[in-house]
């Protein structure tokens, strides 16, 4: 018994042509997905920082200009969305650190100061998000553990280079720098960019080798 449709073009069997997805269309869809994901991260970061986790997923989707299903495909839970925000910020900070290290390879002291300022600036923004999420059921320590290790490693590397170049006193440890970094944030809410830069200048002046 012959198999139905054997040897017959599918367009004749079904009465229409079978649509073919071109490689360019696949690339466009992937590009759209990347843009949607980035937009969702930006909107969620701002929403969580300002309003806390009470902001529902459908509201984040509305503000991002996508459907709720799109958000859920990228981030099944709010916890996964928060972790992605942290990862995205860490990737940005580390990228800036690598750029500074390359551009200022001849001046490790300036590269270290630039990275320190970048960290202070980012933490001043992220602190609002962290404060909004406290007590909301998200394990902040677990969510940020890997990110913290990456930042600490890069901070230690750039500190070591600055010390070898004689730009930072040799008895300074990474833990000292992290404590100073948090001190720059203070307890006065979100300090202005000018205040942050002034505090970084004071700290970096104190880190110079004793004469």
C-alpha cells in the first residue's frame, strides 16, 4: 500500500506552499529577543529600585512595551529577574574595568582610581534597589555571591598593579579597599555625583604611599 503523499510535493498535498524561515529572519528574531531582554532589565531595575517587588510582572511588561509572556520566557520568577539585573550590572562594571586597564596600562594608579570611582557610582545606584528588596523574600547574599567574588577579584588585581607601580601603599589589602568603598557611600541616602567624586578623591589621596 503506497504511503499517502509519497512523491507528491507538499504544496500540492496541502494546497499551499510550506513557509520557509530564512536565516535573516532567524537573526532578526534573535536580535529582537536580545533587545527585549535588555529593555526588561532596564525597566525592572528602575521599578524595583523605586517601588520594591510589589510591582507586578504585567506592569513591568507594560512599561517595557512587551507582553507578559515575553517577560516570563526570559525570567520565570522575580528572583531570576533580580539575579539577572545583578549579573548585568556586574558585567557592565567589569567591562569598564577592563577598558580602564587597557587604556591606562601605563598608569595602574589611574586605572585603580577609575575602577574605584566606577564601583562607588554603581553601588550608589544599586543600593536603592537592594534597600527596596530587603525583606521581600529574596536571598540577597545568594543572589550576589558570585557577582561579589568577580568584583573582588578584579579589585584585587587592579590594587596589586597599582601597588607594584608605587601608586598605592603596600600594606593596603583588598578588604581595606572594600571597606573604604562602602564608606564613600555614607548613610545620607543617595549622595550626589559631586559628593561621591570628592569622597573618592579623599580616599585615593589617603591610599598613596607614605613619604
